[in-house]
């Protein structure tokens, strides 16, 4: 019987040999770098800041490069990592290799844990690499215009929050893949969860719906990834989730509950 380290190694081999893995990583990375470069060039070219009396380089807005890089990380990472997380599971169902996996590892809980560890670790590394590259692109554009934009602790916290958000999106995709076994269905439900439900809740203007919107991953992601983000639900409505820690807890809950729900269904199926 395969142990957890053996299963992790096996899942890593599957992930790195899956074509969808590198397609999604490339689209995520290149998309964010291109978006950051374009936005940074426009912003840096139009900024109007007077140098000090000595003519030395001024400091532009602190964490400016982080604020330019993070929106692309959040928006594109959310989409492509949901797809990646779902494909890690659904590709095995479509190819029929899930039977071989379960023959070698009958303990389905260990299989799910191994998949979750590999998906989370891989998406963490990819997201951090994309963030560092995108911040570097933004900083290059700033320096080219004669400015500097220092990065503070709050900027690092925003980047860490964006990383958590993207990693959770991959785990959500994986959980939906286990629940639905169809890549198209898992991606559709995942993107609906991230993109459609928040809009429906905000349009309703019902206090309960607005409070439930706070518990969606997109709302929590805004708090942890956007420095100074202010939660405002409406006149007289006090938000439930307002702090970085509370929003991070909401994201972690999504990253645990959906894969756990997927495992609950997965262990009762024949294959």
C-alpha cells in the first residue's frame, strides 16, 4: 500500500506531465506580466510629481508596484488556478486512470490529501514567482521614469493575501472536480462562485444576502490583497468580515471545506 510521501510523488508526476498545467501557468504568468507592464507604462508616463529642491529622485506612492501587480494576480490567478485545480482531478476521470490510482491506493482520503498538498504547493510557488516578476516589471517602469516606489510591510501583506487567494482558488477547483467529475461543470461552477454570485448578492441589496457575500472567497480576497480596502455594505449595515485575519480565515475555510466535501463524495463512489 502506498504511503502519503509515495502518493505525493505520484501526484507531482501527474501534475507536471499534464498539458493543462503548463497552459494555465503560461496564461496566468504572461497575462499578468503583460497587464502589469501595460498599466505601469501608462501610469508612470502620466504621473506628475515635482522633484525636491535638490533635484534628487522622489519617492512615489509606497507599494505602487505591488498595487499594479496584484490585481492581475488576483483576477487571472483566480480563473486559471480554478481550471488547473479542477483538471488535476477530472483529467483522471476522462482518461480512466482514476481506476489505476485507486487500485494502487485504496485509501481515498490519502489520495485527496496528496492531491491537495501538491496542488497547493505548486500554485503557491507559481503565484509567488508571478508576483515577484510582475513587481519587478512595475519597478522597472518606475525607475525608467526617474522615480522610486518603496515596498512596505503592508505591500508584502497584500502580496501574501493574493497568494493565499490564488492557492485557495486552485483547491476550490480541485474540490469541485471531485464533486462533479466534469471539467466543464467544475470550471463553470467555480467561476460562478467567484464572479457571478458576488454580483447577484450586491444587486439584491438584501442585508442577509450582502452578509453572505462577505463569506464568498472573492470578497475575502479583496480584503487580504488590497491595502486599505474598506468594506461597505450599505447604510446601517455593519459588516461581519472587516479584518485581514478574518478574511484570511474565510479563505482557508473555503480551501478546506470544498476539498473535504469532494472527499466525502469521492469515497462513496465506485470510481
